[in-house]
C-alpha cells in the first residue's frame, strides 16, 4: 500500500495508512499531550484499548509518545513543540489547554482533541461539522454540564442560594464554563461567586478559606483544576463539591454529572485511525458526547451533611458508599 498525503493549511504533512505502514515496516508515531488534571491514566488506558481494537499494537505498528505538564499549563507549549520535533504523525490533546497549546505550536501536524470544552467558542475549530485547519476530535459538552451540576446541587439542597465556582484562569475554556453556570444560576436564583485560580495549587487553600468566609453552600469545579486537592479541601471545609468529571467523586467529591469519558477516549482512537489512513482533519466532523453518567459519593455526602434523595440515587449510574 502506498503513502497517502494530505495538505493542512499552508503546510503539508505526509501520513501513512496503518496497514501500509505495517507492511513497509514503518511505525506510526502518535504524541499525547495532557495538562495533568485530571489524572490522564484513564485516557491512556482507554485510548490504548481503542487502538488495539482497531489493530494497532505498540512497538509493532504504532508508538505512543506521552507528555504531561504535571498541572503546569505554562509547560504545554514546550511539550507540544517537543512532540512536533519528534515528527509525530498526529497529536492527541487531552482537554482545552493542551489542544490550544498544540494549535499554537503547529498548523501542520494533525491534532485530535479529546474531551475539550466548547471547541468553537474557544477558537479551536471553525465549526463542528467542518473544523477546518488541522484539528478535529471529540468534545464532552462540559460547559453545559457545569450548569447541570449546579442544577443537581439545588436538587440535593433545595435551600441552596449561594455557590462558588472554581475556574482555571489560564484555561480558555474557563470563560464559557463560567458563563453557562452563571446563566443557570440566574434562572435558579442562586448567587454565584466565581473564583479564578491563576497559580494552581499554591492558592487553593486561600481560595477555600475565602469561599468558606463567604458562606458558600456548594462548589462547582472546572475539570482542568487539580481534582484530588480540591476534593480534599472541600471535605476539610465541609463544602459539597461537584464537577463535570466522572472520577471526581472517587477522589472525595460529592457528585459528578459528566460525559462518559471512557467512550470519548475510545473515540479518540478512531480519529487517529482515520488520520493515519489519510483523512484530512479539516474535513472530519467533531463529535459530541452522547452518553452521560451520574456518580454520587454517599460517604462524602454524610461527611458534609448532605442527604441525597432516594430518587436521585436510583438515577445514579454509580453510587460510592
């Protein structure tokens, strides 16, 4: 099988059909770029499984180059440039900060964004149907889900009238994330206190002290913030915390309503396969999440003094006891 080439923007990137690469002894090289919050391990596990199902075997016809910024967004551009220098055939960018950094570094290497929020609003793609440029992938509709988590907080706590929102200031997604929550809050008549975290873990203790002093009754957390530390601080201050991240309750958060992340990560493998077979990312429609999961941590509910209605427990996909 011969090489196939496609043009991305003004530059060109030669990619190999997967079967052809294997026949000619070539190994496709895929870069994976992650901020580090939340833990990228589930992404890597599901992505590898998805690739295996499509016939890719690491070391035989595909090689994965993983780079994590360990929660430091300022490192993402350097890591993205490192992957480009390795001449990867595509980059999988986990969450909006990683996708944004990759886009700034290269307009030639195909980028598969995974679980980003509002890719049109943040300028990553021109439209979902025709992304244009060198980026395609999947989005988890996280901005809307931030609002849904606030609605669930009111359902659990009917007297809720004050809620804080922890937003990741360097993340371009923080703007639509906050906007959707504020719109929902206006309808629910809930007062919102936005907390824009700019220095990462260094300021979170101060932020929680300010939130407690403001007498917030709940917190909604943006996914690209350090989930474990936030869950621990929420327990310390006895504040119900919710996030549109399925793994948040397992870390000690009260509840999460989010896209089924395993399904999204596996979809990323299919996008890689399409690109390696010669499809132009500009013409591959961005896919939306179609399955969502509700997870509740009853141990945390007891610790923060929240009584979860039985009707909600029966709706939950997972209950942690």
